């Protein structure tokens, strides 16, 4: 199907994507941990002093309000909420500290227990909450450490001195700083692991995902039908034999750039090996529309590669086979059909897209 026109107004349906790690951790923190903490705080205020009931009730209300907002707000607003909640909490603790001390709000054993238990635990939770932003995790942890230490020091000045230690503010400072340091180390380890996983799935020459990534992604359950294309650079061996392998590498990178430019986020591209590429296109509700859109996208890739001049003015062409996988069928079956269509494209004269 050479020369097929691409409809610029077509909008392929974007695939459903799983929640990112920060979003998953945020859901666990805001929708499970915070309500449980708030409920425990409210139960603990039964029979407490009016001062303790006021402070703990306000803290529980803040936690419940944030949890409700996380449920009600759309997903794009979850990240701003995640970044807003720690500073608000730190400000709350700082305000309580400012109102405490001689002649002000006096702490009691219940309030002291809440601060000692929630302080280090919250610092650790915020480290996990900001695994993707180590700087934010450290800043919020240090901010809470400072405000909680100040609060305990103010209560100590007012005469609240537990039997646990002679210097509770220092204990809070040391424990929370230790948690911040361990949290920073854990975040760095996680960052290195994620970077290693990303590199493990990436082709170093073209920057595309590699065959290992395709094998892993193809095993994932796919409730909707998908389109898959296998593309091959025609007579690529001649490029290496005539111009050398360095020129061949530049052609491979150039073709990969064309694929990514044309896809523009509407699919996933892999370097299968050698001069072969695989393109996985997003599912759509209408199989007919998916067929048309996939064919137009792959034809656009073929046409742009044929039009573009690569290193030294070289021109290369692509052959492609396009297959489809209905809902519930293993993606390998679509790959086999697309690979067969690619062989027919080669046999029919190359520089063309053939539908399986």
C-alpha cells in the first residue's frame, strides 16, 4: 500500500497505562494510611484533656480532608496534592509549637506520645511518598524534624518532661535525622535500580526499547486488540558493505528517529535486532479504526524514510508487515502474522507495507 495518505485529523486512542509508582504509593498513603491514622487519633482523644482533643482533632481533620480530596480529585491533581500536604502539615506543627510553652498550650502525655510515634513514622512515609523526587523527600523530612523538635522543646520549657529521657527534643532530632539519612540512602538505591532497569530494556545504539523489553511487554495481559508492525531496512547489508558499519549505525539511528517522530507518542517502538524494528500500536474501541490508523502510521514511517537522506546523502527504504491481535490473543500470534506479511512485502518488491 504505497503512497497511502495520512489523515492529519485522526486521533488514535491512547492506551490505558498503569498507575506510576509515585501514584500507587500516594494512593496507599492518602487512601489507606492517613484514614487509619486519623481514626486512631480520634479514638485516642476519648477522655483526653481539652487541649489534646483540640490539637489531635485538628490534625485528624487535616488528614481526613486530604484523604477525601485524593479520592475526589482527578488523577492529574494528585501530584499537586501530594506536594502540598507535607508543607501544610509542617506548618500545622510549627503553629502548635508557636502556641505552646509557658503561658500557652501545654503538652500532655497523650500529645507527647502522638508526636513521638508519628514524627519518625511520617518522615519515613514521606521518603517513600517522594521516591521520584529525593530532594523533596529530604526537605519535607527535615522540615518536619525541625518543627517537631521545636514543639517538644517548647513543651519541655513549659514543664512537660517524660521519664523516658532527660532530653526528649534531642531524641526526636536524632531519630528523625537518622530516618532522613536512611531514607535518602534508600531513595538513591531505588534511583539506581530504576536507571539500571531502564538501561536493561533500552537499545544503546538507537535509544529504542530492545527485544528483551518487547518480550516482557508482550507477556502482559491485553484486554483490547492491538496492532503490531515488523519493519526491516531493505538491502541494509549493502550500506555496511559500501559505506562501512559506522555509516550503517547512523542509518539505524536515523530510521529510529523517523519512527519515533511519526509515532509521536502514539505507540511503542522496539529494535528487534539488526536492521529490524517492531512497532506496537495502541488499542482502540473499533477494530476497523485501529486497522486504518495503524496502516496510515506505518505507511507514514515508510514514506518518510524513503524521502529522507541519511549520512552521505544515502537513501534507504523500508518494508513492513502489519498484523493485528484481537482481545485475549497472545501478542506473539500478531507478531508471527506481521512477520509473514513482511516476508511478502520483501517478495513483492520491497519498499511497501503489507497487511497480514
